[in-house]
C-alpha cells in the first residue's frame, strides 16, 4: 500500500526505536527516530483494546538542531505559531482518564504541520501569524520532500497502522488543539471550539450534550473551521476510515498549568462519555 511504501522508504534511512516501559497507567509503545530530526512521533496506549484514539498533532515546539531554529527569535519559537501550548498535557490526561490510545507529533509545526497534506502551502509556512519563518523561505523541492518524508510520513503511517490494528474496537477519534487568545490583534472570547470536517455527526452530538452547568463558552467551528484547512487529520484518518471524529480547540490561557490541563481533561472526558452514551 502507498503508506507502507513511504514507511519502508523512511526506515531505510532512519532508526526505528521501539521502547516498552510503564509510566503510571501509560505504556509508550514507540518513537520513530531520524538521525537529523530526532523523535518525530510518539505512540502511547493506556489500554489493550482502545475505543478512543486521541491525536495531538502540534504537541511540541521542537526544531531539529540542523535547521538552526529556522532563523526564529526565542519569542517566536515559544509562541503559539510554533506549537499548541498545553494541548499535550490535556491530551495525555484525557488518555489516562478514558483510557485511550494517544498519538502525538514531536516536531514543531513550523518544520512541518502534520495537520496539513504535503501539497498545502501551509504545511511548511514561510509566515505564521505575525512571524516570518526565514528557514522556510525558498526551500528546494528536495528540502521540502525531506521534511515530508522525515516528519509527515511517519506521523501519517503511525495513525494509519494503529487505526488498522485497533479498528475492531475504535469508535471515535478526537484531535486536541489549543489556540491563542489574541490573533492578529483581535481578542477571541470563545473558550472551547468543537470543529468538524466532512463528518459532522459527533461534533453536533457534542454541541447537543454540552454540560448545562459549564462555565465555558463553547461554540461550533470557532475559532476555525474546515474552510481554514484544519480538517486534514479528521477527514483522512477519521472519515476516511469510517471512524467518528471531532476536533477540540481550547483557548491556551485556560491550560497554562498542569492543574488547568487536568481540569480541562476531566471536563472534556466526562463530556465525551456523556455524548457517546447519548448516541449509542
């Protein structure tokens, strides 16, 4: 198959390191390592037969050393442009609570955005929000292809392989993201966004099951929607496999600390459980 071909090509020049160890309830199954790019994807499983897959594409702001920080300032490297602050903490806590299979990207989205297809210009942006990305300007076709092969293909393959492995038990895929409170100078008031791509069923079910006592401002398809190009993972790996799916966006000032992240994880986990009960 196409993805298997890309994976074999990647492994020919990369080191595949499989590690097994217990970390509380979590078992890290594998990291895919590349000599230059480091660990590009992590897969961890909290249960042998997961019914839920959690994906965190923008979990890290790590930029491989050979890319020389892409020419970015320190502020830019730690800004929302480079990753989704707090998202991995929420995703990992949810994976523990539910429990679930968790797949996360370990390289900054400014190197390659794993929620974008290779043909999208935004997959390797030369500008993000207010930041210019010097290291992404005038990339050759060969340089661009290397990032696709070393960052995107292993992430894509990890999703493909684990969905196939657990398809008999998987019922839902949830992607976890965070967004900045101020974008291009405009304040965002929404706290949590529920987004969908081609398959809107579960997103609408969640909106119909918002806990009545919630303190959060929850909105459908805000602050982004599929028209902004954010539904790639949902459509390819969720709808493409007949797997119910939804994207959850959290304003990142709400998840700045581990305690904040655990609080949101508990709220979202309870909400997901209630939604699934309502449609089962």
